[in-house]
């Protein structure tokens, strides 16, 4: 596992696999043998797979060729680590940057307004983001009952003043609509969010339900330099929905 600080750390096996379960790499190797490619997947251990990978990184910006499983037994290492006597690189670009001149390039920028402004038709600014219990689209956390039960459904957070104007109530359901689509979600009324802004987590996809994804609402505008998508601002409107029991 490699974290954002470039530390490479091995995952340790906690328990023996139950029944006939196998590590993923062994399953892939077995499949390759059945397909006639066993010679290309003839690893004897996870360490051999990592050795193949680290050799492929030699000479690249993320050179891990000096990191081995044996070295990791003594503790994590930071890449770049170009040979097995190298201590790992705690800091990058001390002498030069990876540019033709060796100097860093700075881009002066001026603040620009959001690509999509609020309007009379879409008066609220929606930002998407994360919830503490979940990871990305729940590809891992959905399998943990403890984590899934902490946030089983997407919930829209809205300021009390905006809730009164739109008619939604805490615990009720609402339709959130933008120029591109809609989502149907439960509501949490809270003063923790800024008036004029609503928040919707992005952990749900269309496979969870066609009206759960926050990305039904977001647009495709990106920063002109970094190409970072503008996921923190899109114009939406909210309206209360009635449940079969007659409450919103």
C-alpha cells in the first residue's frame, strides 16, 4: 500500500483464508494457467509479484526499484528509492524540479466565478463530498455492516431557512434537481451548513438506485490548468416529496 506521503507499507495477513478461499494473486495465476498463459503468471509469492512491479518503475518519477519485501519488514520506505542501498526520499525536488530548466513553474491565477451560477429557477448551490463512514463509491465500506449502517442512504443537508422556503422537513424526502438531472434523497435540516448551500454525498451510484447519485446533478466544467472538475458548486432547486403515508 502506498499513501499520499509516498510511504510504501506491506499489508499483513490477519487470518488464514476460510475454506477454499485464496489470495487474489493466486486466483489470477490459476485463471492465467487455464487460459494458457501460466508462464507469464508463474509467481511463487506476493514478493515475486512486487519484484516484477518495482523493476518496471526503474528510472521513472515514482521509482520503487530499491524497495523490496525484505526491506519493508524493517519499516516503510518512501519513493523515489532507486536502488536497494537508497534510504528512500523524504523530500522531493530539493535540487531541481522535473522541468526542462529544473526550476519550478508557477502559474498566477485570478479567482473566477463558478461555471454555473444560481438563479431564480435554481437558487441553491450544491456541493458534493464525502461522509466519514464511506470510501469513494462504497466499493469497500458497503461490505461492512457497521459502516454501511452508519450511512445507509444519501442524505441532503440544508439550512433551516432554506428548508422553510422549500417546504422540506428534517427526516422527510426531497427531490433535488439541476439542469442535468435529479436525485431523490432524505433530508437533514441543520444550521451547520451555510444558508444558500446544500450538501449531498457522492458515495452512491446508479447501481444503488437511479435517483441516488449526486453526479446526476453535477456538471463537467473543469479548471483550465489542473483539469480538476468543479464538483463543489452546481445550481439546484429542492422540493418536498410526499411519502405514501402522506407526510413529506
